[in-house]
């Protein structure tokens, strides 16, 4: 099997993933649909030899043992593309899933993300979480945000990833990209060390454990802009999942840090459009007095109703799905497939409205209905371990023409 020709075919035909597994022909995911290639089934020896040829040298001598635990790494095919690889064993045989990482980082408009994502990227402070299931585009969204910052601000950016996917070329920012295994032993160690390297922006590939979460919250609490991902289904559920990681002895401190430093949660679900392309449906929650109050009072799941009417670029998944349906981008079936509240969304898709019904983002839920009152934001509780707050730096303004926030393409 000529694996390099297969990878080139996948890249040239805009596949998102390549699946190789002993006993099966190669499969490609194209337009969200997994399709078999007209080739004989792969043998275990073929898959193992291919893995040996692309895995980092430090893993090759112990490849069989590492496959049992699962092996994640990145692979750069010369003159072709980069791939995020996850190798594994099943029924004693080898397999690998390879996500294609395009060389050029797409912009926020090109990803069909709402413009508020760019506003969030330029916040210069706080904790921003990008959430969703595996394969929902979290890494690509974060890469677009980091690239936006890189184009607009003179600052220091540190990314900690497992593995490094998109490669960032320094533009106006100084960028350091750390990969687990080759550059650092863990997210926690890398994050702890990065805070001693004068960063303005820190990206942590995933909040996997309590230690990483604790340091990320501390970094946000002392004035850094922190980005990370969480595997969760919605913005309110993300907050609940984060809170569930808090150790009982530190619950009050970490809860205060989360409530006071949450900048935004961007949740994503990839939907298939009528033309066969894919784009993200999003749910956006931004930090502020109401979310702070709800988080401190343990009422995070109630934020769903707040998001519907909050404005400021915030909206629920169902509101975004309704908007895409009315623009004839997606079908009724696709909207219902990704709905958070299928019954309410189905009524809205059929044009049935009510005082608590779903409306498109930015439109009132019911004529004349006032927005919920905005309670005063609680005073900071000094939850930064005794450290003085870090002064937010003002980046050197960029005055050249061609602002990357301009809507081009779309």
C-alpha cells in the first residue's frame, strides 16, 4: 500500500480524516461522512510498518507497548500537510486515525464563526474556553483566535498542545509552541513554567486535571489571557464540569476565580449544510455580572435562559440553528439532529412563537418583553493566593492597512 499517495489523495480531495486499521480498507472522512477507499484490506504488518515510519523516533522502540495505552503525535508529510495522529490497538491489531491539519490557518470569517469570537479574542484578559465534542473544530477555532492576536498585537504567546497542530509564524507577536512529550512532560508543568516566561497570552490544549485547572485560573486571575478547551455539550454544562473538578478544600477559592475571570465560553457543534459543506453551530456565553452571580450561587445550568436574551453577541445553539435554517443553509432534519431542546426548536422552525420560545440571535423573544435585570458584580474576593493583580499591558497599536478583522470572504 502506497500510504503517501493515499495521504496526498486525502489532502487534495479535502478530506478531514484518514482512518487506517488492520483488516479493513483505508477510510476517509469527507464532508462529515466516512467513506471506504477501493483498496484491499490492510494487514497488521502494513499498518505497523507505516506507524513506525511516521511516529517520533523516541516512540519507535516501544511502539507496541505504547499502542496499548494509545499514542498521540503529530506528523508532517513533506510538501503536503500536517496530521494529528492517534494510534491504537484493537483486537490485537494496529490502527491509526489521522486528522488533516491544513497549512494555512483559516480566519474567523472563513470558519463562519460569529464576529463576537474576534471581539473575545481581543479581550486581552480572562479565561476563554472553547468546548464541544471530539472533532467539532475546537483546535481550529483556537488557532484562528491566536492568529488574530498574532496579527494585531505585540505580545508574548505561549501554546501548550498535545500534539502541536497548527504552526504559527510570528507576525506581531513572539510565539512559543510547546508539545507534550518532546518539549514538556505535562500540561501542568508546562503551564507552571510558562508563567515565568513573561507571557501575555497562554493557550492550554486541554484542562485535563485539577492541577492544570488551578494554574490556569491563577494565570487568568493575575491578568493573563488564557485559552483552553473542554469536552462538554453546552456553555452551562461547561461551567458545571469545571466546578466538578474543584477539590473540596479549594472549592470556594477556585469558584471565585472562575466566576470573576470567565471571559467567554464558545461551544461548537459541526453541522452539515445543504451544499455538503460543514460549518459550526455555536453557543456563546460571555462573562459579566449575571454569569458571575449565577456561578457563585451554584445556578450555572440556569444560564441557558439568560443566554437567549442577553444580547452582546450571546446566543444558544438552538437560536443559531434556527438562524441557519432560515438562511436555508441547513435542513430541518439537520437542525433537529443538533438541537438542545428539540421540541422548542421544532416549534420555532414551524413558525410557532411564544413568550419563552426560540428566536434568532439579537431578536426579542416576545415583543415588549424586557431583558432580565443586571445585578451588581460582586467585589473581588482576593482569590489570587496573595499575589498582586497583574497589570494588563497595552499592546503597541498596529496602524498598517488591511485589518484582519475586516470581513473578507465569509
